[in-house]
C-alpha cells in the first residue's frame, strides 16, 4: 500500500487490483480496510500476533528450518508492540510505517467497512470509490 501511495496510485484502485491478483491475502482483505479508514482496529491484539510469530520462530528453530523473512516480520511487529503497547491492534505495523515515511494510507470509501462484515464482503470492489456492503441473504 505504501509503495502504491508514494507512487501516486489511487489506494481504492490499488485495493481492487491487489484483490484480483496473486498479491491477495486474508490479511490484505481483513486488515487493509482498517488501515485505509484510519482506525487500524482489527480486533486482534499485537501481543497475540507477536505470540503467534514467536511460536512460528520456535517451531522453525526446533525443525532447523530457516525462515529469514519471518524474523524480519517478527522484529517489525515487536517494534510496533514496543511503541503502541500489547493491546494495540495487530495492524499497527502499518501505522509505524506511516510514521516512518511521513505518509498516511487513509483513502476515501473505506469508512463503512466493519470487522463484522469483513468475511462476507471481501470480494466487493470499490464501486465509484466507495465500499458498499453486499446485501444480506
């Protein structure tokens, strides 16, 4: 998201492109809107994310499987945890990057996104730059 923003790409357009590409992921779909609406509120604490990363590190070490990028991710999350606290949302590394780069990742159209709707609406493109929930079945 930061690379796109700093390149002048519209974040809603980038969001649609990433969701339709190999760059898509569960984390992009569930945490991306909270980064772009500025709340960062993923309803999952940094301390739990850090715990999970630590479990992965310990498993890799026990199995003698190097996970170089896992260690980098672990350090980024621990840095965010040190700055924002244990109970801060797990998307706070994006806030850390915003502060480091002096660029905000907020974009129009994501204010209506809620965590409760995240799984039922992940495939909705931003029509006209505004996220719209899928009709309830």
